C-alpha cells in the first residue's frame, strides 16, 4: 500500500538538516506507536527475518518533495521556501488497512529536525495511491537510494557496494528473496530474479547520525520474476 502525505509548514523556520531522513523514520515509528505500541516496538527493535543482521522493516519512504531548496553545504542544511511538502510512504499491509493507516497520519503535527534546525509541520491530507500492476518484465525507478552493504568481518565496518560491483546483484537478489520468504512464508529460488541497470547510476550521499551512508539512485530493469 502506497500513500502520499501532504504537509504544510506552520512555523517560520526554513532550515532543515540534510540528514532529515533519520527524523522522518523516527516520526513514522512514533505515529505507529500511538496506534499499537507492541507492533511499533517490534518494527523498531526486530523487524521480520532471522538472525541478527537479516531483519526487515515493513515500510519505506521517499525523500521529501519540497521543490528546489537553497543548499548550505558547509552547514549541511537545506533552506526551504516551499510552504507545502509531500512524502510517499509504502507499507506491506493489506488493502483493508487503508483507512486505518490514513487515519493514523491525518492531522499529525510535529517538529522535523534536530534541536538546532528543523520545520514545524502539519499533515493536511493523506492520499492512497493506486497499486502498481506487476508483470514478468518491468522497469523500476527508485524514489530513494538503494543501499547494499557487505561485512566480511564482524569486527570491521560494513562496505557499501556500487551497482557495478561484482557482488551487488547477488547480494541484492539474496536480500529480496529472504524478505519475501520471511513475510510470505514462501520460498522462491534466487535464479527466478534478474535485473540490470538501464541507465548509469547516480551516486547519492548524505549523513545519518555520526556515520556516512551512500546509496545509489538510477533506473533498473527487472528481467525475470
């Protein structure tokens, strides 16, 4: 299920930290917690999957759409002139939950940012978006960076792979099949999924908390499923 959430700025603040994705994630968890504390705690602390590293969350979100901001690169801030902002959020939930999820987010008011910079926002509308029709061969365009990491030694930091890395596709398919198995209870062989970049990828970097995370945006073609 996909939703478009529409916000209005309610304060005079215009500066938003470039790592606002972390604060968006925290806000979504907070909204879920208000409805079901046990479910929100499960999403945050565990997720779905097995082991200590293969744990999955059942929602994802795009970047905020706030037009073309002024970039304060050294201060790692966006200066936003737009009064209306939008966000897409997707949940792995049945269609019957549409009105329930819309109700959770409607009229929410919150501060997005850190103790120094951020925006006062109010949700003014939540729109359910039509579900895509899936075919055997499809093209997918990412709305948020695709991050694939590999940790060869648990005592060393994870390595973030580029799409042209020889291990990128193998690890991506492994992740997709494990997520499907953990949420659907059905196993699918990895050789049923194949994809390739249709265009040259674009590197996308931003700061999250105290570490650097780099994702890659591009257009991908799904060949067989």
